[in-house]
C-alpha cells in the first residue's frame, strides 16, 4: 500500500486487518467490566510484525479518545508507548509525536512514562548475537541509522516540553536513572552522553544537572584506573607491536587502531572527546561571550561539587581547564576562585589542600597563562606562606604535622611545582625587563 503521498492527518484511518472493536468501544466495554476486547487490543499492540499502516491506524484512534485514558488504563498506554515508532516511516513518526503531545497535555500522569520511553532510545537497541551456539545480548553499535533515530527522540522531547513546561524537572532524575553501566561499550556510553548534552541545547535549565551526571560517571571511570595502570597497558601494547612476527606478510597491513589498550581508559577517552567537543561548540563554534560565561559557571559549580572532593582524579578536571584556555579572563577567574577557597577558614582543610594542588598544577602546566599572571599568583602564595610562618612563631611546640598544617605544605608544594615548570620563562621575563 502506497503511503508516501497520503495526507494521513486529514484522511480517515487506513483499513488494516484487525480484530475487536474501536479503541473507544473497547474502553467503554472495559469500564463495564468486559475485558475481552481490552486484552485483545493489548495483544495486537505487542505484535512484533506490526506494520506502519497499523501503527498509524491505532495512534489515530488513541488520539481521538486520549481523554479517556485514565490511570486504570496504564498497561494499555504502556503498550502504546512500547510501539516500535523510532526509525519507522515519516507517517508513523509524525503520528506518534502528535499522540505524545495529546497524551501529556490531556493526561499529565503519563508524563514520566513518556520521558522514560524516549530516554530509553538514547542508546543503541539491544540485539542477540550467537557465538559458539550461545546467545548473547548486546547493543547494536553499528546501526547506521542511529543519528536519525536519535534526532527523532529529541523531536519527541521537544514536543513534550512544549506542552509541559516543567518537563525538565521530571527529566533530570530519569536521565540519571537510565545512564548505562559505566563498563558498557564505549559506543553505548558515547551515544548516551552525546544525547544528554544534546538535550541541554534546547533545555538549558537542566544543563548544570546534566553536566553533574556526566562528570560524576566519568569520575568513576577516572578513579578506577590509575595513570600508572594506563601507561603500563599502553607500553605493553607498543611492545607487542614491536615484536617480530613468525611470518613476514607482503601485503600492506592496516594501521593500528587509535583506541587505547586499557579498556577503562578507552571509555574515559571517548567521553572526554565528546565533552570537549561540546565545550568547543558552545564557546567557539556557535557560542557567544555570554554563553561561554554561562557554561563556565555551570562547569565551575560541578567542579566544586563533584571534582574537587574526589581523590585521585587525573583527567576529568581538564574539561574545565580546556574551557579556561579560550579566554584569559576565565583562567584568572578560576585562579581567583581557587585562591578564595584556600583563604576561607570555613572550607575543610582537605578541600583547601586540593584547591592549592589544582592551583599549582594549573599555573605550572597551562601554557596559555601569561607569566604576569603566574608571577602575581606566586606573590600571593609566597606572601601567604610567610604570613602563616609568622603566625606560628608564638606557638610553643613547633613540629611537622601534616594534619595540622596541611594547607601550608600544599601551598609550598604549589610554589615549588610552578617554579619547576615556569622558572625559565620567569627568568627570561626578568631579563627582558632589564
């Protein structure tokens, strides 16, 4: 049956092979206690071989009686929400979006089930793979239609948000709940994180929460693989490539893959690439100065809440460092933020020490920070160190106590670390000034 040139929204439902009465009649019988047609309808909706014309027919009928779909029809509505609409013909997708808009505007009790259904499509669908006579269930990472399918999901979320302005408040916990297990494939994690960041483009009110969700998961990967473990795995892989093989192959071999040998590092590297690309697009490609400032504030809030208290974090913090590289004002604002934290007696000593560690490493390794700024920060740190020493002169018992004087030792370490990496530039600057 040809449907390409058919205006399905303004024409009667397509006649399809079906059993039982209309949806309206079935709901009326259900209200009277007759469940036969109701169960038959649920069974037909779950048919794995359902055709596009049948889906359109059902959706049009459900739209006409959406006000009758009360809480007691929850199982039926869930059957409709499980219809395979993503990736189907444009007629199915358009009709399904219309059904969602009618449903959430008439029955807000189904808002969360609709959001759950859409977010569940943010990762590749699961397929069954047979290996050695054993069936394995895994994600279909090679589906070439993923970009199109994801775009349809975002269209659905935008439609829902249009009719329910408070969607973001209900969407955030669902995004966290649906986040894939961090040891899933890199492609699965990449798809989900990419889609979460895509949501923040048209729902900016939840961007800070979404960034917190993503960075928290990335930190779990970061701390589960130490830098030494990653370097050891990479060195082992290089040694295997350098070892002579038993046979010399005449034909050209394909170049080695760019993926990392350590599986956790590979996942983290993939997510870092997605996050850094998002930051670049917001700040440089499509963004303005105000958008850059807004993203900086969101990332700084996540840094204080999630990254700063995390021990042995080695990589994720570079997302904020990368953002600071776009404008000197951002780098100076970040250093000032850390310095205020160091000076605040209300902050826990361990957080002040960590802030000093980030301050020292940022000054030492960020080449985009000018020497003038480095010198100014060193002056602040050295002055604070001497003031701290002066305050200890009146103490009767003076001894090395890392717990008691932790911030002092961290400040000294920050100064030494900065001098190790920037002393040449500092001396050259002094010589140029005469």
